[in-house]
């Protein structure tokens, strides 16, 4: 990020004769009627009317005279209006400004609609938060339901892997051993950020002495640029899942068993087979007091411990009617 700061005079309007666009640093008094500048009435000028402060010594914010309230330089020991000592003087009020701020002071009549709009916006945000909260409470709210074990179901599966000649691809710096018939091509592997100019915004700050600083704050922009690398396509012998054998049941008895597995060919030749991953699932169906069904997939020992007709209690979502299987407990047991 780069910052560039320039200093300009603020403007003020005379409250007594109506003379407009007087310079905040140069005109401490109105050149038309001689009235003292009111620092509360300073405002930022439009870009076309900015007056730069040349060779200005930054002496800090102006201070109000404790006796006559006239603004004086921060270095003043005595008030230029009434001669009172300035040792107990306080800083003048500063104007809040940014690149989008208004360049002239707003009248009270203009502030009321803005305040009303702000109030409506706050009310809208509060209403939206309350609505979202109500929805979330509804979505996550649960009620306790009595449950009865109605049925059991189980399934077991053994995947079978076959030693096959397959076509694959990989980045050439990760080419596996045993690859053959290799061909290469250039492809996009990733992207990198490249600096591409700057995004800039202007921030205005009241210096409190009749001037303001205008700072240009810039951050670097980036664009995405593709990074190319060699992609290899090849053939290789490897084990891949080609089929599976399954067994299933709908009761506790007989006990779940793995399916019989017959391999067409053993070894490490083309077409050879071997056992792969084993997959098992055990499901219990419950019925609640409203005759609605709920299913839970459980570990085998817990599945086996539940008998048809056993009673349990569980938490059911009020919106989705979904049973929280982790909440299952015996009637009378505490969580």
C-alpha cells in the first residue's frame, strides 16, 4: 500500500454578513464585516475549489479562547481577539470527512431525513436478525419422542479388484514407475498472482487549524496468470475395483455373514483378482407414538443389543421430523 498526502485550506461561511467560501487558514476574520471565524462552520471544498497550503508549518489544531471563544493558532500564547491567556484553551471541533462526504455543511432540515432513514435501516437490521433467529430456533428445535424398535436390517459387501491395463494421466514430475506409452502435452497446472496496477481512494482529515489533509491510499491490484507444465498420459498395470459381492438380511437371526467370494484368477497377471475393501452397515427402524418411522445406522454391537419391541427415547426435529440417533436412551435414563 502506498500513501500520498497533500494539505489544503478548508472553507467557512460568515454567519453575520453571509459571505461564502472564506479560507479556513488565511481568513481568521471575515474580510467583508470583520467577524471572527467560527471553526464549527468549516467544511471541505469541492475538488474544483481546493486551495493548497504551501510551506505550512504544522503547529497542531486550533484552540478556542477560554474567554471569547475565538479560534487561535495552536502556538498562540494569548488570544488575538481579546488578549486572554491561552494556557487552558481546548481544541476546536474537527470535521469528519472522506472522499464521499458532502463538501458543505448540512442544514438541520437536511439531517432529519437522514436520521430517519438511519433509524429505519437499524430497525430493518434488527427485524432481519430476529427473523433469522426465529428460523434457526425452528430448524434446530427438537422434542422428546417415545420410540419402539420395529425392525432390523444389515448388509455386507466385499469389493473385488482386478489387475488391469489402464489409461491414466499425471503431471510428468509425478510419473509412476511402470508407466509406458507415455505422451506429453502442455496444460495449465496452477495460477499465480501478478501485480496489475493499483486501486486508489481518497481520504480527507481535518487538521483542526483551518486546513485539511487529503491522502491518496493505494493498494496493489493483481491479475491471475496461468502456469503451464507437462502433463503425461500413459498406460500402466494396476489393481482397480471391477465388481463386488454382497449379502444382506432383515433380522437379527441368522447372524450377519460375509458373502462367499470366488476369485476367477489369482496372482499378478492380467485379469487376476484379489479381495478389496469390505463395507458393512447395520440399520434399526423405530416407530414413534405418531406411527412415524425413523431409521438409525448403528455399530454392530449396539444394533445387536436392540430387540424388537424394545422401548427407547430420542430427540426428533420439529421441522424435519428427523431423529437424532446419538440421543437414543432408555426411558427414565438421564442424558
